[in-house]
């Protein structure tokens, strides 16, 4: 192939958010839009690192991925990349990409040094919906802010990019290696099935035999909903072939470019079918719900964990996994190096860390901050309130890992009873037992999606301004409800990375109450249109007689305060959130 230099000019708005660049497909289809961002990334990585490199290019298979893969292959070739690894039909979950970077060796011993992940994660897909791209580094984790800032700067000055225009499209539906000859030598594209690498990794972490035994028991029933995301490409292999689950346990496990028209976000609002099957929806499907249910998002890094007629909040989930990991999961049997959560995630994990005497870290939202801690050997298990849970086996959150972690805990708690006549220890039993031991963190998140960006900014500025006088805040708070604790402090969360000393500012507005309750306000960094305001509300209850309440009811005084303090309706014109989780 030949290399052509194409002249281009900067395009506005290519700043990567919490997890890469996410925009409507029609924005990505504009001339040079994708090309500019890809070249800005190559330039940020520096030509020396790009030349001769092995890169992974794949994603959740959403609409436009097939075109994007071919463009990136041609640009990689022209930039002197030595080989590109592509998942069959562009499919590779975000955690599998991370695993492939860290674990896979090519036939000649080559290792990948990074990846373009093509996904907009939990955002809908299709011609009128979202596409996205992000770059992951050699450790398998998302590029740190120092790199994403550089990428953004490069998009503002880009003038040209090289591309191998005459390189024929590679058939990404067929496994195997295609080799080309360019001005600088050989260039290979290898198409493979990443499920092999991923399954191997999962088997090295969990005791598949004990999970298989759990799944074979008539007492234990299971349902997994991939919401037509890329998790479907792994679910059959792992749950059915390896672990012996019934075919009928899999819902929406065929990956689709538009996620079947749905919103591939595993929560109580969008995972409707699973929610109904688990006996949690308004329209119960009838019949006895399964004992355990789980769902994934588009790129399979998120998870929702459900018991029969029971929802596990993600903040509780990570705390429960941490509390049981050493006993229930072979990978952790020699102990946990530490645990971490994102700032808005509830303090349930903090209580476990304290009680088990574990190192603990609170980082800004987004997985990139966990990676440094893990690389430094300071963190084993971490999670976010946004249905993300994971460990240092890779550098991304991992939806299927979380399901296997819960299955391991269930298998462990039931190891003596699974064959006999004793009652199954259920998901709900495990959670209630956890609350009884550690106390309960009532938790909810209100999302106001696609509000006017200017108004959202004003609301945030209003909240920051209020923080200058705590007595004034307390006067307002007491005027709304007299039955809540005093606000003891308020700030904007700032994080200093304990490993590299880098500082991240403006990571969310916090109001902290004397009894441990918290209100947090943030603007989303993953949307593609307008602004999304996230409001996180949390209250800690140690009194065992008060841990069984409905969470929306328990939190209603704090919700009231949050809405009035922020003047939510006044700024946004919304009387109710778009989604409550
Ligand atoms: C959201 C979540 C955050 C998560 C991020 C990426 O970000 O709140 O916790 O890490 O999505 O997840 P934001 O900025 O919109 O609040 V995923 O599965 O979209 O890669
Ligand atoms: Co995701």
C-alpha cells in the first residue's frame, strides 16, 4: 500500500469525557471527524511509540463500528503500526480489550501496547444514536488525563493525517491474519475471537467447579440479560458452555448494532425484561422469579445484580464483594491489597475497609483513576455507584467478572447446603446480613438528562457559591426540614493521585452532614447532547431496627433538601428526574 497525506483542519468539541469521545453517529460521520481524533491520539502517543506497535481495535459492535475499524486500520498502517488485532465482527467487550492488552501474545510473541475501543458504552446505538471512541494504554486501562488533554490539544491544531487509502478493506467476519506490504515493511491485521483469552482469565480467578455445582442445583435459578450488547458474545460460552446454565437463562444475548432499539444501560429503568422476570417490575411476568439475575451494558463493563424480587445497589455490591472476596474467590485468597471507590459511591465500602483493616482510596468518577493504584499494588477491588465493579485482574470495570464474583459468594455461602434439604442462602439474605453487620447506606441517584447546558452550569455555580457560608446553608436546610442533621462541611472534590501526584479538580460538589449523610452534584462527562446533572443522595443507618426501610422513603427528607437547595426545578424546568437508580 501507499501512504497519502490528507490535509484537514481542527473540528470543535473533540474533548474526551469521563470515558472517551462520545457523539451522535452523524457527528462522527462528518468528513475527517474520526480521522482527526485518531491522528490526534497517535500524535499524543508520539510517533516513536506508534511505529512498530501492536494495537487492538474493537468495541461493542455498535452501528458505525464496521466503518470505523476499516478507517483506523488504514490510518494505523500509514502511521507505521506493525499489526492490528481485531475482534471478530469488531466485537470485543471493554474488559476483554483490557485483558487482551495485558494477557494475549501473538503467534510470534508480540504483545499489544494499546487499544482503540469503539463504544459509547451505555448510550443507545444506531444511525441516529451514539458512537464513541477511547484509547487504552499499555497497562490495559483508559488513557490518563495527561494523555487525553494532549489528544484534545492536538485536535485543536491538526493540519494533516496519513492514511493508506488503497489498502483493501479487511474481512473482519473471518478469523485469521491478512498481511500487507507498505513503505516501511509488513503490516498485519489479525481477526480473532477474544472469548478464548477472556474465558482463560476468568478461569484463573474463580473456582468454576464450585459455580458449576451451584448452577446445577435445582434450588438455584439464574437469568442474564446482555441488553443486546457485546456481553452476549461471552455469555453463552461462560454461563452455558463452561458453567452449565440453561440456554433459557440468557436474555437478549445476541449483540446488535442498535441494541435492539433499547438503551443498553443495566438499571431498573432500562433493563425492563430482566426486571420483570425477577419479579421487580410493575408488570410481573408471573411464575417464580429466578434466585439470581444480572445485566450488562453495551460494552459489558457494567453490571446490575438482582436477587429474587430484590435489587442490590452497586455501592453495596462492591462492599459485599470486598467483604467476601478472600473466602469466596481463589484469586484473592492471599488477601486484598486495598479497596477503592469513586467519590459519589456510597461509603458502604469504607466501613468494610475499616473493619478488615484494608487500605482505602476515594477517587474521582471514571475508571482511569483506579489504574494507577492497581499498577502500584495498592488496590485489589474497586467500584462505582454507576453499576461498575472490578478488580486488578484488568484495568477496566468488568460486568461478567462481577456476576462471577456474586456466583462465587453464593456458591461459598451455600457450599454445605446446596445438596441437602437446607434452604438456599439467597442474594437478599447476603445483603441483609451485610447490613446487619456493617450498617446500611441508603442510597439513590437522580439523573436529569439532556438539560440546557447553560442552565446546568448555572445550577452548579449556584451550589458552589452557597458553599462559602455553612451557617447560611444550615439556615436554608433547617427551613426545608428540621428533622435532618446539620451540614458540617461542603466543598468541591479534588483528588491528588497518591502514585503520581497529579491533581484533578472540580470533581463534584459535596455537602457533608454531621451524621455521615451526603449530597453530591456532578455534571456527566459521558453524554453526547446537552448536559446531564447527577444528584447522589446517601444516608448511613447503623441502628439494626431501622435498616429495613424502603430506600426512597428513607431518603425523602434529603431528596427534598437537595432539590430545594439546588433550585433544581427553577434552573432546569424539570419537576422530576429522567432516571432514578
Ligand atoms: C458515567 C458514570 C461513571 C462511569 C462512566 C463510564 O460517567 O457516572 O461512574 O465511570 O459513566 O462508564 P458520567 O461522567 O456520565 O457520570 V461506561 O460503562 O459509560 O464506560
Ligand atoms: Co460501559
